[in-house]
């Protein structure tokens, strides 16, 4: 089967955009299946940087792109992204949007902000894109889907009912200004008209492409440890970035998934709150942040930096059923005397080899490190595994052995070309 799911194996920002862009060359279709504009996927083509939030990264490769039913769509954000891409000569006519995708409304973003504010010390550190409140509406069966938005009469009725409820909440509980029905209605009817040509039954589209033997690439957003079920709950996002989410969020059956590739940085980062066992505090962490330019693509926040965590990676391999790994940012580690890798945790006097689900316990876990020799050479120009410095190659082998995964791709720089590909993936 010529289908491939690409998932984040850590806390997001692993370099999924770059890897999707590399693989998309060989694909016919690229499909986003969950999340929303909380994602920020960076693709660098010949030195030019593109930041994509909702549009699948495959559009830069001129492929058919799909935003599946599992995505929560902010129409204004999507249209501005499409306009920017169209102005640069990309064909946005190849972009399709599921009629079942839920719509982000202005009150979702307002609620995201006020709820975070109310959490105080226990804040999640969300991106403020309305993701949690939009998925909450979806699961409480009060959401508005693209198909509803396209039907003006239905949308008007649903919006009126919703706003009445939400405004009561905003005013009485959060002491906030209410939203104006006429303003929201008018702007959203405008978005609907512009998006109408792109909205379709994308499950049908994707399944027909698979039937026709086309190569379909599923682009995950966020990462395994931010998954609503498998992540560091409650410090997670509100969707299922793990591989199973691709089936639900694109409307394809599990029998139609060929391979699953996890993307992990050669170290670890996390943006937002929540436990992060291998976090490096102080100068070394700051060095890694500056060297790796670790600032959020969506919010610009500094990312917390740490060493590669193999307990977490083995967990990601298990819950996603990974067939292989794409290791990114190997170049960033160059220049260190030694590189640390976490192989187990120590907690309450016990050694843990497996990822614990108890978030409070995870926060008490101390990493057990193995120190490996560093390398000083710049690996950005390397295109074959055998041309890497011995210490960098040994690092890769160590990760493969301890994660029980083979390395399908090694990325040595942000550009499309700065990639070591080990055979064809489709
Ligand atoms: P995503 O959300 O998983 O797509 O990742 P982001 O785009 O948010 O963050 C990854 C960052 O690392 C981006 O700025 C990429 O351009 C950059 N990047 C990706 N791969 C590499 C690599 O191998 N080396 C370096 N130096 N940068 C990379
Ligand atoms: P990409 O696709 C990194 C984090 C937020 C916060 C938590 C919940 O670029 O890898 P949300 O706004 O989703 O309710 O925030 O999830 N988060 C991400 N972190 N990369 C992302 O996406 C993220 N999307 C959400 O920082 O901790
Ligand atoms: Mg990102």
C-alpha cells in the first residue's frame, strides 16, 4: 500500500514540515488529519522559508492537498495562508477541505484565552488558537461543521443559538465583552463563499486516490506526547496526533495504512507547560535554544530544550506502531564535547524503563543518561550516512539500537536538500 503516516514522536516541532516536504516529492496527495492552526510547520526551499499552519506542507511540492475531517479550521487563518501562497505562485486550487471539519469561531479563541488566564499556575500554555474549546464543542455535539457553514440558513440558526449561550458565559462568568452576532455572521458568510469551491467529501477523495494506487502521505501535527490520550495529560492538545488519528481524521480504515514514520529531533524541545524529564536548565539549554533557533513557529515563544529521551521515543514507537524514524537537526548538536541521551528514568528510588502515565510521577522522574562523544564538524553538507563524522554516526546507531527503530531519514539542516534518505519510503 502506497500510504505513509508521518507523526511527531516528541512534543511537536520535530521538523515534520521539512520531512513532509522531502517525502511529498514522491507523493501524489498530502493529508492533514488533526489539530488546527496551533501547528506551525516550517519548510525551507532554496533558502526561502515558508510557515504553514493549516495548509498541508505538500502544497509547496504542487501536490493535491487535503484538510481532513479531524482538523479544526479557522477560516480566516486558512484564507490568509491560501492568499499568501497564491501570491507566491502556488496553485491553491489543489487544496480540498472536508465538509465534516469543525469550524473555529471567534468565541473559541476568546474562551481559550480566558480559560488559560483562569488556570493561573496550572496553565497549559496553549497557543491561543481556540483548539481546546473547538474540540470541546465537537465532542459535546454542539460544534459547527464546514457543511453547516456553507448553508447560510443553517449557519445563521446555529450561530444565534451558540452566541446566546457563549455571550452569557463571557459576560457573567468571565466579565468579558459579548460577541456581536451580525459581525460574526457577516464575516463567516464571506469566508464560506470563498472556501466553497474547496469543500468536499475528502474521505471519498482520499480513498479513491488510494484505490487508484496513488501515493498518499498523512501529515501529523503536534506530537505523540501532546496526544489527548497518550500524552502528558492535561498538558496536551485536544486531538489525536498519533498514527491512529490519521484513520479517524481522514476517514480511511486502518487496513489502508502502509507505513508509519516518526519524526524526532536529535534532542528534545517542548513549548508550553508540563513535565519534561530531560529538560536542560541554564547555560547549556540556552546554548541549544540559540543554536537550534528554538522559538515557536506559531507563537514565537522560546522552546524549552533538553536531551534526547529514549524512554519517550520507545513509547512513541509503541503507541504509533512506528515502522521507522526520521531524525532531524543532527547538525544542531555539532560542537558539543559530549552528547547526552536518556535511556531510563529514576523515580522514588526505582529505575523505570517504560513511560509512566501518571503525570505527577513523570514530573518527579530523573533521567538516567549515557554520555556519548560529541563531534565538531559541520554536517550540514553531508548527504550520505557514511560521510558523517564517526561520533555522529555512532550517535545515530545508538539511537537506533536503544529505540528499536531503523533510521529512514536523517536531516542535517532546514533546507529540503539537507537530507540523508535511506531508500524509498513509499
Ligand atoms: P514542525 O512543527 O514539526 O513542522 O517543526 P517546526 O517547523 O515548528 O520546527 C522545526 C524547525 O527546525 C524549523 O525552523 C525547521 O526549519 C528547522 N529544521 C528542520 N529540520 C532541521 C534540521 O535538520 N536542521 C536544522 N538546523 N533545522 C531544521
Ligand atoms: P506542531 O504541529 C509544539 C502545545 C502548546 C501547549 C499544548 C496545548 O507545530 O508540532 P493547544 O493550543 O493545542 O491547545 O496547546 O500543545 N502545542 C504545540 N507544541 N508544536 C505544535 O504543533 C503544537 N501545537 C500545540 O504549546 O503546550
Ligand atoms: Mg511546529
